């Protein structure tokens, strides 16, 4: 497992926070989530490799921000 930074700067509404919360709970490779000193970044303990994390993180963002 590795720790990766998840950019959450795209989140602007409570519904988007709820969406992210459920996505983090539902993903089998997410084993932990931690706050960081930066407001728009979460640390994620992830069971997959870097490319899998990037692909998954990109799939969370609304299409307009990709």
C-alpha cells in the first residue's frame, strides 16, 4: 500500500462532499483517508499502484474539471 495525495479542489458543494465520501468508502483499494495541512488535499492509503490511483481520482472529478 502507498499514500497518495487526492486533490479535492473541485469540491464546491455539500453534495459533492457526500459523493466523495461514498466513493472513498466503496472503493476496495482505499484503506484509509487522512486530512493534510492543505485545505484542498486528502492523503489516501491506497492498495493499488500510482496509475490506478490516478485513473480512479480522475474518475471522481466532474467532467467539466477534467
